[in-house]
C-alpha cells in the first residue's frame, strides 16, 4: 500500500511538472499566417483576452504588467496542489483542482471574448463617428475571421490540460479517501476502560 502511494505521488509530481512546462515553456496557441508564425504561451493569455485582434495578429506589443500579474496568478494556482504538505485537513486536497479551474476559466473567457464583437457600434448611427466605427468593426471582424482560421492549439495547451485533469482527478480521489477514513474513525466505538479487579488480594505466606 505504501509503495502504491509513493508511485501515485510521483505521478502527481510529474503531472505538476507537465503543467509548469505547458504553461511557461511550450506554446498554448499557435498562429500561422503563411511564413509568419506566432506562439502564445498560457501566461500571456490575459493580454490576448484584453486585446484579441491586436495580440493575436502581433500588431500590438505585449502588456508586461498584465502578463506579470497573470503569471503570479498562475504560480499561485500551481502552488495550490502542495497544500496537503502543509495542512492535514482533507479539504487541502481540493487545491489540486486549482490549475484546472484556472485553465478552464481562462480558455472559456478567451473564447467568449474572441466570439464577441470587438467594437460596440450602434447599427443606426448616422454620424461620422458611427460610420467609422462600423468600418473599423467590419475590418477588425474580417481580420479576426482570417486569424481564427489559422489558430491551432499548441502542444503546451494539450499537455497542460491533460496534466491538469490528472491532478484534479488525483486530488478528488485523495479527498474522497481521506473523507472515508475520517468517517470510519468517527464510527469506530471507543474501547471501554479496563476495570480493576475488585476481589481481595491473596497474601502469599
């Protein structure tokens, strides 16, 4: 039993390392436009969410402060699975779900952001500003459509997602095991105290 636990611990450590590599080393998204190619890592996705068209096409420069802040959030999510090392509470195992929650929420937000219109222009606007907004929205929409057809999920995104799922399942399994052991301990009746022999002691001659 101890050997299987050690092997599971090694597997979780390997999955954690895979998430680190997938988020910070390998590309999560890859944009191909002819000979031009751009790789976007996971820690830079907040800048993509803030400016999808400019960041994906490479027109705008990266946002260092935004990227640094999101990188700190990624580090916090990566440290969450280590909570059982510092806390004996069974709820600490739920920290293994943090990387998956962060990755899923970020990808969902990115999808919602890129699916929406970049500019909110009034369809009935008759002013010059409204007409220019329509033209800009149409141009950005066409660029986004062209870029969207040339975006693919990188190896880092696939590796990190699979590793996050493994960490989440392992943490949930450990949490359930700890809860089951705690329930068994609570259900175990206490042993009655030993009763002293009340009979007369025999005095040896």
